[in-house]
C-alpha cells in the first residue's frame, strides 16, 4: 500500500512539474497603448498570425517600413497583421514623440498597420510584451535578445511565439511569406 501511494505521489509530482515547465504564455494576455494613446488589446488578434517588429525612424534599416507596409497590404485580409513598436534603444535612432513617429511613418512610408506607443525593448525598463518575447520561461520557445531595430517576432493564431527573425532579414523574405501562407 505504501509503495502504491509513493508511486502515485511521484506520478502526480512529475506530471505537475512537466505541465508547469511546458506551459506557454500567450501574447493575447497583453494590453498596450497605441501610437495615438488608445488602448490596444492583443486578445483582439486571436485567430490571426502576427508579426511584431521594433522600429526606428533614423536607422539604416528604416526603409524596411516600405516592405512591411507592402506585406501588410498583401496579407491583411488573410488573418495576418503587423504590429510596430517604436523603440529608442539603439544609438538613439528613434528620438521622436509618438506624434512625430506617426507623422514620419505616414508621410514617408504610408504605414497603415497598427503602430504602438514608443517603448523600451531592452534593459531595466523593458516593456512586458518584450519580456514575453525574449524569455523562454514566458514564451515557451527560446531565450533571445533584441539585436537591433527591425527584429521580427512571428506569433501564431493562438498567440504563441514561433520564430524570431533577424533585423537584417527583409520583411518579404521567402521564409516569412511561407509562414504567412502556411
């Protein structure tokens, strides 16, 4: 009887530990402010594939806005969305206010995909969304670091991180297109 009880307790402990370690959080739990100061709930994106990208207006990679917008226009009616997060974490390349960033994006690149309020994607003041994206204990996929402006995170329809894409990889890269169309 004692052996049976110990076996049951061991099974329960192993099952509980495995469940906790393998549990992924979802991006859908977050609520943020958009670039106009309005509330934006990631739960509204359930059932959509999402690309999250940290952006900057004065970076050598800033022209990626053009391809991001083209990608958004091509797939926005196919359960795909891009969410931009301006950040000033790399050499002060996003110094503007939300209003200045919004005007720049619209005037220079016709950006129509949702842009959020400027945040920090690194360091002590890292925004909770980026804590989720960069910590395996939260995203269930991997620990990673935001390398530079225009790093891309691909999120599946259930809100789980599935891939981290290098800042230098163009938004219209074949691997990204295949993922969207899959």
